[in-house]
């Protein structure tokens, strides 16, 4: 399938698909005329990238985890440093939650003072 069809099927923009390719996350075949030719495997890869991205992971982290993902569910095969990477991601999210909680407390205090 061409890049526009992959974009339509996955909900990922053509621009982002090209970026994924530039970052080495996708490697489509090329037709004789040079067009990208995506197959079912690339479509699955894009869905996996979206799944990991929706969990708050950066593309750098996704590049490390992608070889370990075995389905469109959060299921992984044993992979070097998988546990370390996931623990780091959980820690980063915990830090963000703490920062947001502190921001909320401050804003709620401001709100209470103007009522």
C-alpha cells in the first residue's frame, strides 16, 4: 500500500510516517518507480508505535522497545534491558504526576484566595 493508504488506515499523518522512516522505525519496500510500498507488517509496526507513544514514551524509547513488542497489546518478548527501560518510564511518569499534583495544589490555593 502507498503511504497515503497507511496514513488513512492507522490515523498517523504522512509527515509522521516519513519521520518514523527517517528515524529507522519503518523500512518500507520501494516500487520500481521509487514509491514507498507498505505491507501489513509496517501497518502493525505503526500501530505498535502509537500504542507505546500513547503510554507517554518518546520515540527514542520506542526505538529501544519496538523489537520487543510482539503484538498490538502491551505484550513483550524477553529483550535486553526491557525491565530497566520500563522501570525508567514508570519513574518518569511518577515524577510528572508529582509535579502536576504540586501545580494543582498551588492553583487550587490561588483559586480559593480569589473567591
